[in-house]
C-alpha cells in the first residue's frame, strides 16, 4: 500500500484550473463507420491531438507548475520510454526548469528527438525502462535533482484525470471507458473521475500480452513484476507496476483486457482506414480490446482513449504494409 496521498475528484478539478491555459481540450468524436462495424457506439477521445501528441503532458504541467522554488532551481530528472519524458520536458521548458530525461537504449527515436527539442538533456542508457529508472534515481541522489516518478506522483495522476472530466462532460451517459495501461496513471486518474461522477460506468484497462505486470498485480493485490516487457507498444512497456496507481486502480478499474501485438497492429491499421487518424501502439490498444470484447459491449456507448499518436514513420509504414 502506497503512503502517498490519493488524488481526489477535487484535486482533478484544481488540476484543470492549472493546466487549462497550456493544454488542448481534445475532441471526443463519434465514429459511425466503426460503430456499425463493431455493434456499439464508438467515441474516441483524441489525446493523439494533444500538445506533445500524447495525454501525459496534462500530468507533467500539473506537477512542474507546483514545484517549490528550491526544486525549480535544482531541476528535475525522470525516466521514460518517450511520452512521459516529453511531458516533463515540455512542462519544464514552460516554467523555466532544467530537465534531465533518462531513456533506455533503443528508445523511440522520434520521441527522443522531441524530448531534446523541448530543451531537456537526454541520458540514453540501459536495457529497458527499469534500468533507465535506476539511472534517474542515481542522478537524483548524486546531483540533487527532484526525482519525478513516472507513476507514483499524485500530481501526475490528477493532471491526466482531467481527461475523465472532459469525457463525462461531453458524454454524460457513457457506459464504458477503455484506457491503455502502462504505468497506470491514466487509468487511475480517469477512473477516479468516472467513478466519482458515474459509478455505473465500466472502466476497463488494457495491457499488452507481453507486458502484463499491472494486470497481474491488479488481480493479485500486490506488485507482480514480469521478466520483460517486450512489446512494440512502448507506452505499455513496463515490467513492474507502480504502487500508487495500482492501489487506485484496484478501486476504480472494473476489468482488464489483454491484447496481442497483432491485435494492436490491426487496430492501428483500422484507425487509419476508418478514422483517418494515427495511433501509436498504446493508443490503439483500447480499440484492439473493444474488438476483442465487442459482444459484451453490444449496443453500449463506449469511449476509447486514443492516448497518443507518437509512432515512427517507419513503424507505421511497416504495419500498414503488413497484413495477417
């Protein structure tokens, strides 16, 4: 059980006041073609159209805006596979804070380039996210940076929870919200809002078959690490659940769906063909899950969080050219 305070619905309302001058209120769009195909109302929350191309910037701005003067002077360090790093880099530039982002070897080059473009320093070293995290923790100890955990941060969770506010305001009668889960901040934040306002709405998390730590931990009630997180969806590539989001998800997430690499790639293609929009692997995971459980969702109003669109051109080309 985490000792950190859980963000509340009121915390999310406060977060919206802080971040609204700096982020986009993204569109919640109904897709009739996808709806006819799947047998339920498909509404897509387009966080791929957010600043930085992904949802996490909402949390980054909420956190960095509340740093103490001493923390701002020392700067921040964090670990990321891409989107969280962009979030902290963007927010740090916004508020004049030095940022160091630790990424693993072979991280998405477009995301690394974007992080650098926002003015952050890059440390690219280590096999996978967890080794990058250890690098960030070491730098925090040695250099005195304010370490920003990518999941165990109440301000991050409250910030991304603002997505839930927008969903409920735009579609009050929503029956289910399907959310991709990497570290779990999105599902924890959105789920907190949805359950506070519409308790009967189903909140469904999605994980990659090759990166199931959060699902296994959610089911067991304690952290269950996995040996690896070898998935093309770098936003889901986490081999160890984070305690605070996990504790919250145990209360606000009703179910999980596990999707394969092929199912996510099929969903990326489907988004291009039927919605003319770009999704990265994590962003496409909710559509892959919705297809998998379409019989359960028949006739319902369903929101899919398209959490990000930061896929490389080469990966998108390969996926579009390859069909099963």
